[in-house]
C-alpha cells in the first residue's frame, strides 16, 4: 500500500474523480458512509459531538453528522466560523438541517458524555495551528476523541510541534500518513478507511500489506540441501543468550541447516543446530570457516567489542552471499563505517543507527539520514521500532504494519536476525526476504500479545508463536492461490 504525501493524495483524488466519472462531493459522501460504518461498529451506543472546519475535512464531518442523525443517533454538529468554506463543505451545510456555528472565543457547548469527532482540519493545512487553538483542544482532551483523516493540527508529512488534537483513534482515508509513524506525535491507533481511490502506480514509500504474496512454495521434493544453510556468528562470555535466541529463530525460519559459530563458552544450543566453537573461550578470535554451501550469514548477536578484529577480518573475506549485521557488529562498524560491506543488511534500533549516522533531532531527520546512508553505501537498513522501517539502496522505504509494544523486550532483535538469516538462506531475494521476515516477526509478536497479553509476553514468546505466524501467512496464501498445493491430509489439518 503506497503511503502518499498530501500532493500525491490530491492527485489521487483528482485521478479517481476523472476515471470513475464522479464529483468530488460523491467521494466525500463515500468517505462519510465508510466512516459511519466504522464508527458505529466500534461505538454502537455512543452519542457524538462533531467539530467541523471550513475545508473538506469539515465537509466529511458535516456529511457524517447528517448520516448519524438519519440513523436516529444523538449527534450535535458544530461548524467553525470562517470567511471561506470549500464548495463541498457548503453543499453539505445545505443538506444538514441543524448545526451551530462556533469560533475560538465562543467555544462549543459539548454534551457531557458524547464522543468527540474531530473534523476540523485534515491534510489541507499549510502550516501548524497557532496557540489560539489550545483552549479548544484542552476542552476536548481527556474525552474519547475520534479524528477524521488526521488529528486536526497535525501536518501530514512533517514534524508538528504546534497544537493538535489528541485523538484516541484516527480514521484515515486510503493510506496512513507519514506523521503517524513518528513516536513524537503519539498516534496510538489508526484505522485505514478504504474509499475506493484509484491507484496511481507503485510509490517508493509503502506500508506492508499482502505479505503472503511474497511466500515461496518449496517443492514437494525439497531436502535439507535445497532449503539453504544459514550461519550465525556471535556470542561472548556472559552474553550467550542472544545467539541462543537467534539460533532458535533460525530453526523456525524454514531453512535446511542452521550452523552457529561462537566462542568456546557458547552454551548448549538446540540439537538441530550445528555448533562450532572458537579456540578462545570468551569471545570470537578466529575467522569462522564458511563452506561453499552457506547461503546466508547473520553476525553480531551478543558479540563483545573484543571480537572487533575478528569481525573486521571476517568481513574482508566474506563471499558474496546475503549478510545480516546486528547488535555489536553494528557498534563496531559505527567506528569503521568504511568497512560496511556493500549489499549488507543492517538491523539497527534507532540508537544503533545514531551511532552510525549521528544523532537526530526528530524521527523525520533520522529517516532522512537512513535513506541517504542506504543509498550511499548500497545497503539495506532495517530500523527497528514500532512500525519498523526498511530502507533499500534504490530509495524504496517499506513500513511494517505488524507488531506491538509487548515486543519491546530484550532479545526481540536477536530473534529477528536469526529469522531473517534463515529466510535469506532459502534463496528468497533480499527485496522479498526483508519484508517477509520483518512482518512475520511482528505477526508472531501480535499472536503472542493476543494469547499472553502485552505485559507478560517476552521475546521468547515471539519464538513460541512463530509457527502460528507462518501458518497464518501460508493459509492466507492458500486462500488467494488459484491452485493451492495441499494434500488431503494437509487440508484436513487447516
Ligand atoms: N483523497 C482523500 O483522501 C479525500 C479526502 N477528503 C477530505 O478532505 C480533506 C482535505 O481537505 P482540504 O479542504 O484540502 O483541507 P482541510 O479540510 O484539511 O483544510 C482546509 C482549510 O484549512 C485552511 N487552512 C490551511 N492552513 C491553515 C492554517 N495554518 N490555519 C488555519 N487554517 C488553515 C484552508 O484555508 P486556505 O486559505 O488555505 O484555503 C482551508 O480552509 C482530507 O483530510 C479528508 O478529510 C474528502 O472528503 C474525500 C477524499
Ligand atoms: K481531523
């Protein structure tokens, strides 16, 4: 799903109007109908106070107000006094029998228990709102508030430090807006409302959807030799848990063989993994041998800085196979950025990224720097967090749509590294392997949160639910495939 900026949204709007032979008013009507469905589904017993602005966002609010009233739902509608209203806004004013006009000196008299619907401004704001808006926004703060398209005052594509509405849910049209992914803005929940806009090509900036379409279907005749060999390198004295988690994740990642290279103190790992230990007890000192069958390598989980020389030596002799670099490998490379191999996949969290590119004042600045680094070095960057971002060397950016805050626990990242390495080892092209691995990891976390709760779940639970995540994705692929390849036995099990 393309993530569009406001200019692209306007263009999509116009294109849809032209191609579908409709008026912009029809689109607004469609938007309001879909909002009505979503809001009454979520709040079947609510009464509503709608605040409408002068543009089309306000027009959406007016149309929604009319539809709520037609359904017999208690609704009050307030319209901001303005010298200029948009055409569709005016048309909707005429269709609504009753509404009150307000201004920032004479604030609306809201019912005490109603749900606020914020339809003041959408993506049409030119600049942030002034402090004169604070009194109104404070008046609705603490009440249940639903924003239409964007919380009013929030700029769609940039950092907003001026006042904006704090909404509980944002019902956003067509696609999420860039501003929703910046932790600074605190957008806790958004729902995408499909209003049937026409797609205008594939953009460079996308929200992950339909990930099951990326799945390969291994042959019925596959064997461990054809499913790929992953090699994981990491661990040091006192930090052996990370390689353990990465190994277990790789073993649930679908590849034929998982090999591990660690220091002498590497603990016992699951017996399915082939473990090789360095002659040095505490950290990796030697360069692991890579046999020709190795198809992807993951490095860094729990490595200590003592392993610096071995890492740099290792990187200089690596064959051209997919390489995932995480954790300490990233910290070591932050001091030697010239040694970052072209084509490598780096999986930093924001702090690790900052060590490579310098600190940033905002998420927007950090995203820009990540984009530049990926292009300049010809590498792939997976910047972990809520809505993990994947930056490609050609400028493409993918934003993950799965995952939750329950996953924000130590060890989560090690699992991602193991999983990605295993997926890459199977021969998935990097362009598919990265979104697939990142999405599956988040999906397993979502199932863990659903089953165990966000608070109690830990990183190991992501592993526990990885099989369910794979099955869910395979099932989605089966239902969309014309000829699902399943035996009678498999079909019975589904
Ligand atoms: N394609 C879609 O997704 C659809 C979206 N719809 C809805 O339309 C809005 C966008 O509508 P638009 O009219 O373009 O913009 P807004 O309603 O957000 O705001 C426009 C008004 O705001 C005034 N404005 C601009 N900047 C400021 C400011 N800094 N302070 C105060 N007022 C400001 C602006 O005035 P101008 O002088 O610039 O004209 C307008 O009065 C979108 O978000 C959706 O909700 C459609 O309904 C369906 C299709
Ligand atoms: K709004």
